[in-house]
């Protein structure tokens, strides 16, 4: 036996399914993108100012997962960043990545007018 355990799902004591975080990442989005810590994430692709693609180490079953993302806030509330999960764009593929292999997030200012590169970005993916 290899010591590895493989199973399809977590089950609670009452036999209901217990969903878990399938992938997570904390990274620096300024300059050269750098992962600080992660699980289930192979890399981050920098597709331009404020636009990042989270690539999964192991593909999800499909794209029916939930993503939560947050990022740093700078000194003034008027310039606060807002991490947005970008999906479903048919006009620009880099904004519409929401597949079993990867998901795109973009970071904009509080007015949603400017894209920004924050120093701290975190995301968690649940399925």
C-alpha cells in the first residue's frame, strides 16, 4: 500500500456530504507575480494589470465550483481594491476563464473603472 488514501467525498456523521476547499492560493500581484502559499494551485498567470488566472494542479470535475477572492486595500477608501471573479465573457477569452482547469479573477478600484495590481490576493475554490 502506498499510504495514499483516495475517496470521492467527505461525509458527516449524519451521512450528509461535507464540502471542502479544493484549491486555495495567496499571492503577490505586483511586479512579478509570486505565490506565497497554496494548495491545489499549480501557478498564477498574469494576463495584464489586475487580471490573474489561477491554474489548478488537478482539474476540477467541471466548472460548477464556487470561488471566493479577496485582496489588499490601499491607504484611501476611494482607491480600495475589489477582487471580481470574471466569467462567461465571449468577447475576450482572458476575462472569461472559468473552466475545470482554471479560473480568472480581476482586480479593479472601488468604482470598477481602473484595473489594479494589489500586493496581496487570496482565493479559495470549493466544490
